[in-house]
C-alpha cells in the first residue's frame, strides 16, 4: 500500500489524490455498530444477562481479526443472550444507542449528491431497521434474532439471502447492489471499523473505489484509503467535496 499521509489533523489518506468529488460515486455502504452508531448492540444486550464482559471480549477479538470465524463468534455471543427480553432491547435502543457524530450530515450529503445508501451489519435487524429509518438509508441487511414469548432464544433466524451477515456477506451484498445498479465497485464507497468490514472495503478499493476506516481497529486503518481517526463521520466530506 502507498505511503499514508495526514491530509488534515486526525484524517489520513493513502493511495489517493484528495480532494475527490462525492458526485463521482454512486453507492455508499456503511457498517452499523461503532460506525454509524456509538455502541456494539450485542454487548449492550448482553449487559441484561450479566454477561457483558464475556460477550464484549469475543466482540473485540472478532473486530480485531483475532477470531477469524465471524459466524461462529456471533453464534457464541447470541447463545449467551438467551432469556434477554425484547423490553430490554427496547431500553438499549432508547437509552444507549446514539448516531455517531456526523452520521446524519454525511448521509444527507451523500443523498444530495445522488448516491444510493446501504447499511450492512453483523448486528441485528431490531436495531438496523430503526437506524435505516432514522437516517433515511435506502437498503439494509443484518442478522435476525429469534424471539419466543418476548424473549431471545439464543439463536438467529435464517433469511432469504442466507444465515449470517459476516464479512463475506457484506462484500457480496455491496457487489450485488452495485450490479443491480449497473455500476462498478469503482463507483462505490465502503465505511467500517472492524475486521469483518475489510472484505467490502477491499472490494471497493481494489476496483478503484474508496475504503474508509472510522475510528477503526489498527488492521482496518492500515488498509483503508481514508482513515478518520478524530472527529465525526462528516469529516469524510473534507476528502469528498
């Protein structure tokens, strides 16, 4: 990878000549947990079961890329959520979940420039569908928790597209949406923070599109064309005008 340059304080670019034009892109894809929003939802749900530390340790290892089988790591974490109520998930949403700084501004700028917006998350539909609505995102794909009698069963539900949205599925979804739009991944931007975002980020970057790391793990920052290490998501608009 080309030598990284500090474009502005806390904003690093590599392999690109900035500023670029936002309107030259057609699609922007976002991770959700710790990217569009301030929390890892699975960790906060686990708090109700008294298992936050246990679940958060698995989440951190998965995001750092230490655990390479994301699907298995998620199944392990979801199993520990058994018995947590839907009411508690409502509390997590209303009391703990916040959009990260600059999320609305970046989304509005992307929409004004004519970009299609996509949320692809290893998190859960319970939150992703609300985040999609709250930010006016066009499409969302995430994992569905199984609920029986108002409580989590510790399992996930298979969906039409597959079982679990992991890194490979994020990449496949981005490429599928690009294909349906009739565009190349070179016209796409992928924004994320964890190891499971690297497949979709590299799908963009390798085609000549843009990969963006937001307050990301070191391995993700190292591979991104743009790394936002300080400030909000809207700092991407310093690079894309």
